[in-house]
C-alpha cells in the first residue's frame, strides 16, 4: 500500500485536476478510435497518478473515468477488495 501523504492536500488543485480528467475522458470518448487516443490516455494517466501522489484517494465521478481497462492500476488498486 502506498504511504499516505502527510502534507495538507490542496483541495482546489485536486478539483482542478479532476475537472481536467473529466475533459480528457470526454475527449477520449469522442476520439477513442483516432490515432491520438493513446496520447489522451497517457495525459489522463499522468494527471491521475499525480493526484494520487498528492493524496487523492476518492472514487472519481463516472464522467471523469475511462473504461477500467484503461484506468491506471494505481487507481484501481485503491478500491480493490481485500
């Protein structure tokens, strides 16, 4: 399990990043068969991984998610039943 960040979380920054994830997810849904779809997924992963490193451990809204097969394992592992 990833160590918990002990520095206070900047909620405004995380909300801005989550909104960007929603934008990227919508962009991917409209372009999932386009040549640049993989670039959208890479950008999405980079932002979500950064959010997790900053202490974000909440489920995303459905509009902000990609299909599970495209979600980073770091995110999926947060909600894995043990």
